[in-house]
C-alpha cells in the first residue's frame, strides 16, 4: 500500500505486486537466474524484428488506427479461422498495446465502483489490480486439487455470482497453475452468463502453449458473436514478444466504437511498426510456435522431473502454459521463501501469495528458458527444497 497527497483511495490501497517485490530484491545480482516473470530467454525471432525495422524505414512511425491497422485485424481474423476453426469478423477485433492493456480497457469500459467480478484463482495478480483500480470488488473462487489435478467447482463459481456481479473472469490455460477448462464447462458458464446477463472475460493468452493438443478449448467454440464475451490474447508468449507490448481483444461488434474511444483517450494506439511486426508473426510464425511448444515441453520435464523427486515438494505436471506451480512442505510464507532462494541459490521465483486465494504456500517457476539454464537452476534449488 502506498499513499500520497490527493491520491484516490482505491489507488493508495493497491498493494505492490509480490512478483515485482522479489524481482526488485534480486535484480542486478551476479549469476542470478531469473525465472520469476512469464518469459523465457529466447529473443524475438529475426524475421519479426526485421519486419519492424523495415516498417520504421518505410515511415510507419506516426499515429495510426486506434483499433489497429486494417491489415493486422484482417490477419487476426484469418488466424482465428485457421487455428481455431472459428470465424471471427474483423469488426469484432481490436488491437491493443498488450493483453494487459486489453484487460484494462475492458475493465475501464465495463466496471463501475461497487461492481463485482468473480475471478477463478490462483491467477495472474494484475487482473485483481485492474478491477480494483476501477473501484470494483474481486470475488475469488479458488481451484481445488483433486486426485493430483486442478479442478474448478462450477457450483461454487455460480454461487459466488450475486446481485452486484458484473463479470466472470477466467484465465485458461491458467497462469500460474496450467489448469485448462474443458469445453463442456465453458458451455455451462456461457449459458449461466446469458441467463444472468453477465459478461465473461476469457484470458486465452496461453491457448497455443499446450502439450497434449493443438490448442486449448476456447470460449469462442461455445459462443455466438452477440454474446457478452471478451476474449483476450497476446503476441507475447507465442512469438517471444513480451517486451513489444502487443495484444488483441475479441468482443461483440458493438464494443468496437467503445474500444476505439478508450484507446484514443489512453494511448492513441499501438505504434505502426510494432503492428507490422505482429503481422509478420501471424503470417510466418507457425514454425516458431511449434518450436516454443517443444521448448516448453522439455523445460517442463526438466523442472517437474527434478521437483517430483523431492519428498517435501508437491507439484502437478501441467498440460499447458509454461509454469511449474509447486508447494513446499513446512515452507510457510512464500514471499520469504522466494527471497531466501534468491539469497542462497541466486534463482528468482514468484511467490504463490501473489496469485490470490489458493496461492500461498506455493512458488511459481517459469520453465520457458533453455534446458541448460533450467538444469543449472534446479541444481541450485534442490539443496534448499530437499
């Protein structure tokens, strides 16, 4: 919590991200292996960087379309048809300055003070902040571990929706657990949302990073274009573009003018040369996505194989995303444990407490880095976790 002169109470009350707390604690130390953020150590592919450079040389450095370059929106429509087998009209697509920006713009457009958002947790902490910034109220429904698998109780989810509920937020595949919702549960949630007049926001950023299928189930599979559904996506994870800040949102066509207006008042839009890089990713980047999936599969097996050998550690080998979310018996405070690991092992992990209800007692490790890096990290971690 921070305070200052004339700061809105909702902003003053926002806690610092505990992931950032650990990262700031460990940054700059010689030999540090940073596995705290959701990114690997592979730079953006050269063909994407070349496209951005060429676009800058061609003069794509001025203000541009608030909802995104027409050619990029067309390419995103084609991408969804090709990859998901779902037709998505260009009028439903808005390009944003990251997946997080898409979430923030959506919350600004839909959430008033006192509105409740029911969130499946543990989940990426920025989601909570985006709700609270608008004066909204977070109602968490934690996943449960059943027979070694994460499980969402739909009864609990529906019971959490009260008269002030405005939205249900679901991140699947999930950061940090790797949990992936099934198609039938998606269908039931959409039916419930229609009956209650609720919005559903589906963060599907990790939908291509799946180890047992070509892609994860999408809420687009079980919805109609007019449904009150927002599907969030990003270029960051699939194409190693975390620093570029480029994403998109699919919404009912009627939301298009709203997003255009909100983009104008927030950022004026995404730089044209960055969008040209995104276009190259969509048109040429499928081989890289396949490589990323295999890289993460290898990373998962290295990390989870090491953790599964430790009697004090409980870990579920995920089928999607690129995180190991594991608990350590007797560890107690996850923030203090993460700091201790920085001090003693020079490995940076995210504390489970950052991810809301159901997260304390866990640590999150991103396994998108090289096998050599992950092997070294596990060699350092094992003596502490044993």
